[in-house]
C-alpha cells in the first residue's frame, strides 16, 4: 500500500482541499498513458503519463503538478496507489508512474492538477484510467492451442460459468495470424485484423479486452475465429506476393474474472477447448477471402451450443516469440467510414463493375438475395481499361486473381462483411454464380466500401486559397490513410509490406497529419526484430520490417532504407521529446552503423537503391536513373553517423559521441572527394544529388550558393518540373525551402502538365500513385512520394518544433507566402496541444494569426519588407503583451512569444 504521512500540516491540508482555483487558471485535458486514452494491456511496470495544459491567458505555464492514482475512482480523494505530492516542474509529458508496484490485469484510475506560474492551482482533471496487461511470462497460465488438423480457418470455443457478484472481467488474447473474439454471440471490441503484424518468431502481440458488459451470471461462451494474415501466406492459385509460414493458426486466451468479494477466477485456453473448420473456406492476406455461409454452425459462440462432436484443441509448445501488449503495439485497425458503390457498367446479367469513387483500403459489406448456395464474387481493382473493364495491372493482377467470395446459406436476404482480407481499390468487378447450372442468379442488393485503417487520431488540418494544393493534400492523405495499418505499408494490395524508407522520408509528413507516435514506436521494434544477428551481414536492418521475405541484393540491403533504424528515433524525439527509443534501441543502432562501416570501401557505401522511381530517360520510372546508389547510400551512412553522435551525447555518452562525430567527418570527407565537381555541384548534378548535399550538410560551405543555383536552374529549365524520386524528393523540397526558394516549389506543384501531383489528379487519381506519371504498371495507392505534406505544414504555413527544444516545447513559426496564394492555414495537434497558424495577404501587407498552446513558447519569423511595420492586435509589437521583438534578419521580423493567441499585421 501507499506509504502515507500520518500527520499533515494544516497549511498542506488547506492547499490540497480548501484553496479554490483562480477563475483564469489552467485547465487540464487530454490525459494519456503511453500515448493512449484509457489504454488496455499496459505491459510496462512504470507506465508514463501525459496531459495537456489549456488556458486562454497569454503566457500561461505550469510551475508544478500533482498526480494521484487509485484502485477505483472513489479512492482518488484518498489515493491508495500513488500521490506524487506537489512536484515543482513544468513537465507534462511522459511522467513515469512512481507509486506502488502494479499487478497484472490491475485497473488504475488517475488524475492530475497543475499550478500555474503565479502559484494558482487548477481544478483536478477528469479521472482517466489504464488497465495492466500481463507483466511477466509466468503470469500466463493459459497455453497456446491449435486445431488437430490444418484448415483455412478455425473456430475455437469454450463454455464457462460466471458467479454472482462479478465486478470486472478482462481477457488477454492473441490469435495468429488474425483473430476475432466473440462472447455470448457478440463481437468483443471494434478492432479488425488483430493482432498487428510482427516478426512472429520474435514478437507476438496480445490484446486486452474489458468484457464485463458482455458476460452474464451463469452460463457463458467465448469463441475465437482465426485467420492467416501475414503469419501464413501461400499462392494456392490466387495472387500472392510471397509464400511463407510461421506455423499453424494458434491462439492463447486468458479470461480474468474479478468478484466483489475479492476472489478471482480464470478461464484459459487448454485442450478442453473445442474447434471446427467454420465457414471461411479460403483466406490469404494477398489472395482474398471466401465464405460459405452454409458451413456456419448456428449459435456456435453462444451458451448452450452442443459442441460435443467438435474435436478438442491440441496444446502447442510455446513459440519463440515474446508476448507483448499495448506498449509494443500500434493503434488498433477499425472501420473508419463507408462509401456506397454505384454500378458503372454491366457486361452481362452475371457481371458488372462497381465504383466507390475513391481509391482506399476497403473491405466490402454486402447485402445479397437469391437462392441458397448461390455465390457473389467481388474482384478488386484500382483502374479501368479503355473498355470500362477492371484492370488489375496496378495491384499485381498479372500474378493471379484476388477477390472476396460469399456463398449464401438461405433463400432470404443475407448480409456479410469479411474478417481477414482488405485491399486498396476503387472498383469492384461483381460476378454472380448460381447454386446449380442454369439456376437462378443471386442479386447483389447493396455494396458499401468500408474504409479500414489505423484508429490513430487525425492530427492536422491544412487549407489554402489554391484548390489544386488542397486537392494534392487530399490525394496524399488518402494514400497515407490507406497504408497506415499495424505497419506503414507501401501499398494496400500487391505487397502490404513495411518498406522502411517511408518511415523516415515520409515520417514528418505522416506525423503532421496523424497522431502516429505508437505506429513509429512499434515500427522500431519491427526493425530490431528483423535485424540480422549473425552471418556476413550481421547488424543489417533489412529494407522491410517485419521481414517476411528475403529479397535479393540491395532490395534487402539498401542503406537509404535501413537508415530508418537511426532516423526514426531521432524524428520521434524531435516531435515528442521522448528519449525512450534511444535507451531501448541504442545497441540496435550501433550494430547497424557497424554493419555499414564494415561494407564501406574508403568511406563509400554502394549498397543502395539510389533515387528510386526518379524521372529519367527510361520509358517509365523504377530503378534510379539520375542518381547512382553509392551517392545516396553513402549520404545516409553519413547522416546516421551524425545522428548517432547527437544521440550518444543526449544519453550522456561522450566517448561514443566523439567516435561517431569523427566517423561522420570521415564519411563526409570521402563523399566530397568522390562526388564534388569543380563547379560546386555534386555527383551527377541531379536534383537529388545537389539537394542531399545541401540539406545533409555534405556540401562544402563555398559550394552552397552554386549547388543551390544549379538546383533551381534544373527545376526551372525543365518547365518547373521535378526529376527527384522516392529518396530525393523530400530533400529537393527542403533544399529549396531552406534556400529561400519555396516559390520554386510552388511553381513545381502548381501545374498539371508534367508528371507530378497535379498530373495525377488530371488523370483521375484519387490517391497518390507510386509513379509520378501515374502509369498503369505501378500502384495507384502509394504514399512514398507524399513528401509535399511536410512542406505544406512546415514551410508554407510554417509550423515546426525547435530542434533545440524538442517535443514542441518551443515552436518555430515561419510562414512563407508564395506565388499567387492569398492565404494558407494549418492546425497541428501536438503532444502539448494545438498550434494554429493562418496567414493572409492584405493589400501590400500580411496578416498572421497564431495560436500557441499553454506551457510553450514560440519564435515567429514574420516576412517583412523595407519600410513595413509590425503590429499585434493594433499595438506596436514592442508594447504587446507576451511579445518580445528581436529585430530583423534575412527579410523577417523575429518575435519571441509566450503561449496564447496573437494577431500580427505587417503594413
């Protein structure tokens, strides 16, 4: 129990109970445990707690906080787990729980209050809670079970009793590859495609469900439906990217029943469970899902079902993979929205083409009538051919079919929604089959496309006066949404693999749009689990993680891809202030850098893919054409060494910091020797080559003007067109923005005539395509070229964390009006609260509205011209509350501001 001070002073009692908060003091909102609201399955003994400070008052800050935690909401006034006491600190992020030791499955309630900079206390926040997972392997009394035969899917069930006085019930469950859990005939939770994909021989994710409301006194039944997912893939006359298996479908289930009298019971998976093949006759993460409703045992997941003729499950030796809960998991996948399909063509009574109007990651929900035994087949595609038929060339169709198929059980109306297969598509080909030859066809009454992806909350909004840019943002955002599942996939159909270059090249853009921190945390574990721990390539982080298939050569070992293992933790630190990834994965990063050093020759690494999918002389993009792999591979080798030096310094490891600084210097010198040209440009002079030289600091100081000028000239000479691809385009945008040429970026994207974003929209794309030219040999739902999102938020509107004060503790506001834009605005929901920025031209002047969350500060770099003055809410900035003017620099007024809302005018 919590140690308590027996006698408290009268003054402390007044402080804790009697002092009323000031009317304009702080509000405490957004309580989170390990980045989540009221999470279930916390498997960290000291979970970290965060909250947001909100206030309408300028300069509002937290000077102290108090956290209390208890075993029930009623105990929070006299907490029995933890009382931090008044703690002098402005910290609101990731405060470690420091109370009594927590137990597996325990429920914890907590709340927090703050004192502002004047010493005034806030009200207590509303209570939040978290539920522990299983903290130790020995806390699992359940066993892994499997069916005694190999089958496409498995139904598992168990009956059990619940006594009177049930207080709370939780289930810890993992079913591989995917599972759906049901209790008493109802699905538990809203999650789809659970658990998340992992390197299953290293990590298996379990979920924790609170099922109290699904149980009843007396007889109860629990059921699981199992599917393959990434755990088991094979071709079987359907499309498949690769074949592989981690073993038979398996499950582990532990039901914890807590009663009012303090007693506790468990129901666990063991050989007493029963199993049946069920109605899913085919399922594969690439090939589709077939369901024969005639095979569904009616009431199988309800009490009283007679399962006496079902065989018993078989206990399985525990697999190698470590069972991990919420802390290692990405946010759940769920149904987000629905779009009705409309018929666009019909070639016969039995075949038609349906259109959702949007390319997205879909699962169909269908309503069908017709005879029992009749079948509906839905084949997905992203595009149509010239005859209006589906064209599956963009999603691997030349390697076999992929579809959903449903066979009716009755002559009445039936509704079906699949469980284990989703696909990126816009169109469906609907084929109808009779139960008997020449029999009556079924009727597809209705089809909804259910958009499925991560439940990570949206974190950004952007808009401007140019509708093309708004449509570009939406184009990219749909591709991001479609590929945010339990990993960041490249495409939601033909591969569904976590290609790692996207994690760091698109990481900043994704973080502006989504609260995706847990996705990146989980991604780091995937990288660590996939790292090679022996052999000639010991330390290599493969191009994909989790690594389910070993691709040949540099398709497994490209430095531009593996660099994510160093760059993702750094980006995570910049946006959250969280150093835990450094602590946990520093040895992994060390081994990867050691691997790169082992393959470098005279400082040059040639294991790379170059500027993948750039635009060159070839008929269509693919392999790098303008920037050879050693140029980019060595550049990322350098960037990794540079970041490792910074990480080592943050971890108070000066020896490693000095070692990695020296390594970075030697790599930079080697890169310059190999790739510096006499005219001050670098390597091939491509957009990618010069951009990475400028942004990464590889260019010599004397060369920077020439390299930037060459970069601008290259874009302008091509009619404001890009050539940079997957690896180079982010650096092209950043080099131009940092060099004061966002006008070039604007002209480059504000057109539809040359391959690029507008070009794709002009040709009917509704999500970002893999290739700039939107050709039909590449995916039409691919976010790898979506780097423009970062430019919209960071450069055009001007919202960024200060690298010197990470986690948006100090914010940089640097708007850049360009071209014919009249206005632009963005909102970003950071870990500390909401930032809002809007700029608008007013005659020859500019208006800038800024809102900065409480407990933060910001530097505003406001564009001004000679002779213009800056005011805030009608006052000279020197006299405005919360504003400190620091003069002008490079055509901008530099203003330091406290938290709050501001209206600046340049006239």
